[in-house]
């Protein structure tokens, strides 16, 4: 695994727009999930030559709603990396007046090809 770039923290921002909300002006859950899943795939790019599966959702906690024009930050960190699996924790945070409200967090898992991992060692 020496040749793998272990950049374990990634961040991205987005603002909730009108096409992403329901009648109550709350962010649609499937939009939130898709943003998180896409970010997990982006965060896993340094490992892409070793990944042998699409991301699978292992855990999802929706804690609060986000609303129209909310500015959200998505960040990830590597929770587990071994010869068989990569686990990425993804968190969505709403930044408000020196306060960070966690909107949602999830754990995405990727299967790794052991053959490629052994070649990378």
C-alpha cells in the first residue's frame, strides 16, 4: 500500500437551490444522499485503481433538515483501509454563525481488489 496517496480529508461546498427542495423548502433526502454518494466516489479517487465495487451505504444518519439557500459543507475521512476494504465517513455540515450543525453523516464502503493491492505494496 506504499504507493497509495493517503489523502484522508476532503471537503466540498454547495448551496441548496430551488430545484433541490420540497414544498416546505427543505432539501429533498434523495438529493442529500446523491450528493454524499457522489462525494464519496470523488473522495475515493486516489484509490480508484484498487476499487473493485461501487460504493455501498453501510450507515446513514439524517439528523436535521437543510433548507433553501443553506450553505452546506461535505467532508470525508478514511475510517478503515486494509487489503480488502475502504470505508469512508461522509459528513454534511451547515455553517451558521460560528456554529457547525451536523445535518447528516454516512459510512460508504468500497471493496478493494486484493491482487492490485498486493501489486501496490
